[in-house]
C-alpha cells in the first residue's frame, strides 16, 4: 500500500480526501491527521480518510504524497515537525491562500531529499470544517501550482495529477506572481466584504438597515462570514500586495465618487455600463485568452504515486548522493 | 370587473403581475402596458396580465390601483401622462429604488382626487426583463411603503394588501428616511460591486486575475451585472446619500488598511472576527429588534379593490367637493 497523507481535515483537506477516496485508486491509501480527535473521527466516518494518525509526523511516515491543508500560519511548524519523518523522494504540497511564505518555509525546513510543490485550489465556501467538505468543491476551478526550483518533474506531475483528479484545472505560477494576483481577485473582495458589513452594522441605523437588507447585501458581504483565522493569515502573509490593491480600490471608489458627485448622466451610465458589459463578457466567454503555452496533459495520480515508489525515490536518492559527493569533493580540495 | 394597472413589465412589474394573477381574485383584472410591443406580448403569454393597453393613459383608465413599475426616471413623464386619465379615488403606487423624488413628482403631477402611496419591494435579481419575472420574487422580503401625506387610509391598506399578496412584509417609512437607508444597504453595495469589477478588469494583469476568479469574486461583483439604467437613476436621484455612504465606506477601508499595515495580529483577527460574528448573528437572528409598533394586520387586496370601488370613491369625492367648496368660500370673502 502506498500512502497519501493529509495534514488538516477542514473544508479543503476533507474535500481533497473525499475526492481521492472517490477515485478509488488501487494500492493507494489515505492517512489523515487533524488538530482535534473529533475532526479526525468525523473525517473517518465521512470516508475522507482510510487511516487516522495522531500527529503530522506519524501521518507522513511512509507517505509518497503529503498534502498540508492547515491554516497558513500552522504550515511552518508542521513543516518543521514532519521534516525528519518524510520519506526520501516524497512530494510535499500545500493548499494555502498565499504561496511565497510557504515556498520560503519549505526551503528552510524540508530536507533536500523531498520535493515541495506549492498549491492553491481556488475554491472555498464561507462554511469551514470537515462537515462542509465536498468532493466536488474543486470541480471546474483553477488550482494554482507553484513548484519550488528544486522539485522534480515527477513531483510536479504528482500535484498536477492530484488537481486533475478533483476536477480542477492546474495552472502554473510563480509564488510571488500568485500572491500579487490573489490580493486583487480574492483578498481585496474579502476585505471589502468585511468592511461593508462593519460599516453597515456599526451604524446607528443598523436595526432599520438590517430590515431592508436583501440578496444584494447578503451576497456582497458573504465573504465576511469566512474564517477570521484564514483572513488573518492571508492579510499577514500577503500584506504589501493587499495594501497595494486596497489603495488602488480606494482610488477607484474616489473616481466613482467624482462621477456621482459630478452628476453628468452620460458619465454615470458609462461607468456602470462598462462594468456590466465587461462582467457579462467574462461570465459568458471566460478569461481573456492569452498565449498560455502547451495544454497540460492528463496525469494519473495513481500512476504517479505508485510509479514514484520506485523511480522517484531512486532518482532523488541519486541526486542527493551526487550532491553529497560534490560537497565532499569540495571540502577535500 | 375592477382593474389593476401595471405600467412597465420588466422584472418587477412582471413579477407583480404574475403574483396578482396567481392569487386569482374574482372580479379583478390586470391590465398592463410596456415600452415595447414585444414585452407586452410576452407578458400576456406568460400570464402576467389579462389585458394589454397601448399606452400608460389607456392602461389606467378605469383602474382602481395603478402600479408604476418603470425605471425611476420614467416615473415623472408617466405621472404627467396618466394624471388626467386617472379615476377619482384611484390608488397610485410605484416600485422605484428611491422614494423622495417619486413623492415630489406625485405631489406635483397627480390630481388631488387620487392617493399616492410610494412603494419599494426590496427584491431583485441581476437579470432584468419580463423573462426573469417570478411570482415568488418578493416572498419573505421587505416591501417599503411610503404614503404621501394626503393618501387615504384605504389607499395605504390597498398597497399593504398588494405587498402581502406577493408574500412580502410591508414596512412603513418616510421617503427621505428610506432613501438614506437604501443608500447604505443597497446603493453602496452596488457601487462597490461595480468598482471592484472595474479595478480588476482595468488591471494589466486581468487575463491572469480572470483565470483565478472564483465564487468569492463572482458573488462580490454580482450587482455589477445589474441594469446600468437602474444604477444611473438610483445614483442621480439619491446622490447626497450615496456620497455620504461612499465617504463612510472609504473611511472604513482606511481603518482596515491601517490595521493591515500595522500588522498586529490581535487587531487583524478582531476586525475580521467582529464582522463574522455579527453577520452570522444577523443571518441567524435577523434584524435587531426595536419597538416597531403594532404588527400590520393581514389585508386582502381583493377586498380593498372591490370595496374601494364604492367607498373609496365616495369618500375621496366628498373630500374633493369639500375642498372645492372651501376654496369657493375663500374666494367669495
């Protein structure tokens, strides 16, 4: 039996577990661990994992693929803990909403004998926890893959296979590039959502406002109901990008304010029409096409994991041996 | 046969027509008119109206209740047109997203022999037009009722009965009060939604951002896909309130920016936690309870319309006669 380990069994970790289990790959077992015994038992009962492990270090022992699905800030201590327990040639990935920090922590804390390939499935719900887990959560969504420089091709393909198995579309990105993009498309909306709810709820007229709130207010503030811990971790690990986009957004609001205050009919209608047409175009036609290179071929997670049990291990071991020899050679001189 | 007239058969007018027709009130007929023949035919085919009329003036002839469901800016010319054609004792209401202007136009343009009772059902979709009409659109939603000072009790009850017939909860408000509240809870979210979409789409990185956009971005920008004409009319008839709330929101964003830039963990988590808890509290427990006075009793629209055919007319006629006598008396002195 080859093992896939999931560390953290919340919405994302639990959904990944359900998706892998549903794929029913012969010879592959899912081992999971969570912060509380309660979550771990629930995950087993829901069929998100085959085997439960008491700690991250226990979970990763013998695992070919390790998925860290913890809050961002917990990723660092988890990497520290699992480092010595990892199999040589193991593939380590994560699912955090920011990628630069994860890449840095992996470089500092994981042994050279493993490959780190950062990941970020662009899916979520405002409900957190294993109870909200859903094997279809990632279907049709983007799954950013940000490999470390030293990751093997096999390791990258393993994470591509994982993303594809859940129905997501893998999308390669540099960690810094990723963080600047998500600040705009994901973290800014989160901040607006919370700020909008705060400003309405903080008003003396809130009892009246609340009675008038309809689906528009609800949808625009939906993200404010997400996990504050996640928001906290995002904001602190992506601070400069978040501030950059907040400033751009405040400028945009000032532009709208100017148009409203000016009261010129044509300008007002133009501002709203442009947003409407462009959004409808986006909904119908999807993202603008750019040269995105070769399409990513379909990769089987099962083949990767079962194959890597031999080839990946051998290859990585050879590299490690070669590097050790080179260092020894260097010292001798 | 007593008539209810609907002027404008878009999403709101069409949905009201469907709701009245579904109630199947004996002795009451729905007559409708629309800007295009195409809409009018579709409304008849969908069963939103019984009878089609070529113009607003034709539609209101013999109508006990007139519902203006046009874009806000069209309300003024419509009132001008229908004024001379209205039945003495008729009840006129509207459904516009701003209420002060409607009240002023009604005072200037409608004859003294009719009662104007402004209305605003707090429901909508980003799709416009009769094709999106739904008799359940208003179910469980608030329906603001802003009677003019001179409206009869019977007229107010007629509009209450209309709101209740659709499954909405009537909510009495002064027009100015209404406009200041909806600026916060409805117009501000609309502006944010459009500004957020604009700032992302206007960025050089839009092709990449668009590929990463997920349900959070979609929901937060949903309102940007609404009718630009509606947004235009709202912003221009509620300018001062909209600017007031835009300024408050920019201040709130600056507060969030300060917290993010400060980087103190506790402050960041506190800001997000407060918004999350308060929103969850709102979703579970509804608006904070305030002394809202007597509950509004259930009123039958059918009884009101059929009853008003006699009593409302008589009463209003007596008032008009009395006023005319008083004026004549004044002149004689």
